[in-house]
């Protein structure tokens, strides 16, 4: 089992550790509901150093990225980041990623921990024969701390003294000393930053952030927050079997940008299903893979679900027949044999200031 | 949290406080800690007859669903309706306001199958 450079810090803080994608990670510290509340009202801290980071450089880096990913990398410039997808030749999603443009023909790609080995093999296979592209796996030396919540930007600005952080727009980033990157991104639906640093520097940075009032939060809170924010999670909303157009991430596929891996297959893939949000009418918790019906007919399944402490309601994302993807449509979720009423609602369930 | 000495426990982590022939039932502090934040309890109707070991209901935390089993046989004579709006009482006060049901016992000898506080604490 792999450990991040903050492992000892988590243990000392009394975290409950669980296995996640081959890593020993904190699932909670004081309790998931309290940690969700901290992010929604002040500042939460997440160790996401288990995520993979790959540097792509060389004179062919831009062309390589543009061909391997679905979003339009031509919209990137130094200091900007972009959500994108890696597709296979069949149009299925290999991973969802964020691409950071560090300089002309120099990028950093952030990969899901659970997909990292597979992604790295895929990237290496694709780079064969391209002498002008250099890939480097920098995951081990790179730590990533997410600082999220309505007071996160103020906290980081005061703590680091880094100028003009509050002026950065969403998906813009600023580089500091010692390899630090302050990125106005996150996976919670609240404002905040994700801070890249050298792994060895992470414990002291984490200590400063907690001393300044940041509340450590675990994977349990992270999953609730990303669901409330309507963000997909690979292996749930996204996988190699489903088209991005049936997974709620069609906006990140730019069919007119030029050719890219998976594009030809996407032209022929059906768009019969849609990813929607569901909210339960009564107190009930829809969890993943629960059947959904309308008028007695099976119309799809939930892909993720939870109790939302913020909305005080059971919520889920679900892939359903497209004709039912209309806001307000009454549907029924089969919760372990009980038919529980719910409605199709807009995604995200929650968004604050971003 | 110290385990109250006036309780008996099942090996499936329900506690009972037995007063004459009425058993008040909840889940242990250990169990609520393992479950994490309780978001929902599904409890039986008053009047339901249960055999010891029958599924009594479900407790759902944010991370998991857990079945609740009847630690004694009898009739459900009360259900803690406060949990409908405040299921977190199971976390905050597992041996008090977080109680779940009261069972009028039909087999008083059931109590002898349960663990006392010290034995439960030593096991879990």
C-alpha cells in the first residue's frame, strides 16, 4: 500500500485511514458531516497527493496533447488549466484529467490515482516514435493539497504572501517559489485552491494551513462534496464503456477542434442516455447502481449517491434514457426493494462562488 | 465514552436496557463510531412482533447501510420518533436520546443470552 508524504501527519491528527486505489488515505478525521460543514462554511484541507502527475514537454507537446485529449488545448496559455478527457479508440473514457499549461509546449497533466498506471501505459504507448515529446512521471515527487471553502482564498493569500491570488479566475494558476503552483481549481463546488508542492515540503505546508484554521477533511467528505457539486468521478459516472456524451461531460469534447483519439468512434456512438441529477422526495439515500424506473419501466441506474448534509436530502447522479432527462420528471429509485419517489433536478446540486 | 453498566449487548452491537419486561434497544457507541454520521433510521411500526435475531430495521450512515437485529423477542411498543428528524442522536447520545425501539419481551430468558457491559467492552 502506498503512502503520501502526509501519512504520518494524518495519523497524528487521529485520521481513520482506508485503502483507496492502492493508497492508504484518510477517510475522515472528526467525522464526514463536520468536515463537509467546514468546507461549506470556512476552509477544508484535503491531501490529494495520491493523484498522478505527468509532465509533457518538447516541441511536439502541444500536438501530442491536442491529439490525446478531447478538450481544445489551443485555448490554453501559460497559467491556464483545463478539464479534459483521455478517450480510447472506441470513444470510451480512459480517465478525466486536468491539463496545466506551464509554458509553451510544457504541460502538467493530473490523473486520477486509480487510473494512473493505466494512463501512464497509454501515454507511453502513444508517445512511441515521437522524438519531440518527453513524458515524465513526476507523481512521486509531487504533493497536492486542496484548500477549499468560502474562506480558503483569504487564508492562502495571508499565509503565503503570494500576490494577486484572489484575482485568479477559475482554472487559472500562479507559480510560487520552490516549485509551488497555486491553482484556482477544486472538486467541492466551493471556492479555493489546489496547491502543488514538492512531496518533502507537504508536511510543513499542511501544518501552516491547519495552524491558520484549515480543517483537515477526508475522502468521505470529498465524495459528498463532489457529488453535491455535480462533479463526475471516474469508475462511477465515467468509464471505458460509456460515451462522454452520455456521461455529462460532453462539454469537454470539442468535436470541431481537429482529429483526436476517439473522435471517429464518437461520431457513430448513440446518444440515447443522459446523466442527470436526482433528489429524493422523502428522507431516503440513493446509493450507486440502484435501478431507476418511470411509469413502471426501468429507465436507468444511479452512478453515485449519498446523503447530502448541505441540502439535507438524498441525492444521486444517474444515467437514464434521454427522454426522461427533463427537470422535474418524477421517477422512482429502487432502494433495496422499496420504490422511493424522486425527481430529476438540475446539476449541480450545490455551487457557491465558482 | 464509558459503557453504561446497566446495559446488555448482543454480538451484533445492539444494546438493551431491561426494565421489568420492557427492553429499550439502541446501538453501541462502538457501532455508531464504525458507521459514522447516521443520516437515516428505518424502524418498525409499533405492534410488530419480533423473534430474537429478526431484522428490526436499518441504519444508514453516509458511508454504509447496516441492519439492526432484535436482541430479544417480543412486541414493539414504542419507536423513537425523534430520530426521524435528528438521526444524529444515534451518534451524539447512543445510550440515551439515540435509543431506537422499546420491545415488550415475550421471552424474558432472552436476556440471559446477552453480554454484560464488561464482556461487550472486552470483546469490542
